[in-house]
C-alpha cells in the first residue's frame, strides 16, 4: 500500500474488506452487478489483496470467467468521451467567485490554471514550494532560468502509480507570490468553499487546460505536461534544450492566455448584467 496515496490506500482497504468474501468464495456475481465506477474500485482493491495472497492469476481467471471489465471503456471510447466532454458553463464565474470571496486562494487557482495539474498535485506543489523556500532549497525544485517546476526530482511525491507529473512551467512572479502564503490542505480548501456555499469544480480546471491549450501546444506536449506519458518518453524529450526552451515559451504564453480569457469572460458577463439592469 506504500505506493498509494493515504486516501486511496484507505479506499482500497475498505473495498477489499467489504468484498473479500466474494473473492474467497470465487463468486464475483455480486461485483458484476455494481455500477461501472464502483466496480472498477472494487476490482482494483481485490487485485491488490489477491497479489498479496499470491492468487492474482486465479483472480484474473475469475474476471475473465465473469466477463468483467475494469472500466466503462478505453481506447476509442475514452477518446470519444474526451472529445464530447464540455467544461461546466459556470466554471468561469466560479473562478471569479472563489477569488473574490477567498482572495488567499487566488494564487492557488492560478497555479492550477497555468499548469493543468490535478487538484491533489497542485496542493503538493504549493506546499513543496513553501517548504523548500523556507529551507533555502527552492532551486532544487524550481529552475528560475527555465521557469520550470521539476516534479520528477521528487518522484516519491509526484510519481505514484498511473498518476504522475513531470514538469510544469510557472512564471517566477507566481512563485514569488506563493512563498508569501502558508501551507494548504484539501480539507482546508473544501471547508472554506462549503462555508461560502461554493461548488467544488477543481477537476474542471484540468479539462479546461487540456481543451484550451491545443491552441498553443500539440496533444503529445499537453499529455507530457499533464503526466499522461511514460517515464522513458519524458526523459527522452526533457534533456533536449532546444525543445524544452520552445515548449516553455509556448506553455507560459498559453497559460497566461487562459487566465486572461477567464477574466475577459467574467468582465463580459458583468457588463451584460449591468446593461440588463440599466434597461
């Protein structure tokens, strides 16, 4: 369980304990009736315990016998879902409201929007920046010359299982702003949002980044920055100085344009509202 995040490890443990009797009876009929999302969690949990007990091959045989699938679909199905998925229409106004009602969260939102990091990865990056700055070791993580956060140098934090991130390009101005704030946690963020009755739409930021950055980056480059490539592919490209310099310029330009685009959308909505009110 060491390779899992604490929250993921707990989920795996709870599902394994709940559905272990089905595995011990070699009867996965109950599992086959679960919703696709829950079934995926249960199968991953049972896979973990079957590996621990040395019966993983038998478990794979059971999955095949019952015709179970780990997810709703992959390959073409996944691509189709990505192409048809749309960012929540209230997302731009949500960003504005969070920044207005909780100003101290503004730099954190900017970090996520500029990098396309997952919510939990953004929290880790934020806290690591603050921690290393206090230790006078920030240069081990942030390369100010190339304006890049080197997540790959902290693999135990940022490269767990299939969820990983290698690098993120961040303007030095934002880094200087972050180090003037304190550490944050998932619970602190959720608590403050709920207290103000604001929705939790952090996953929309990653989708927004992936969709909008196609104007500046090629799909393989977006996949690399969002951690959807193998370690070998990353290492093959990262140590090409010409490529990394060009990517940095386009990634930062694109990220800043996302922030500007969100602000323009909010300003347009405010202007429209004022026009309606004045009629």
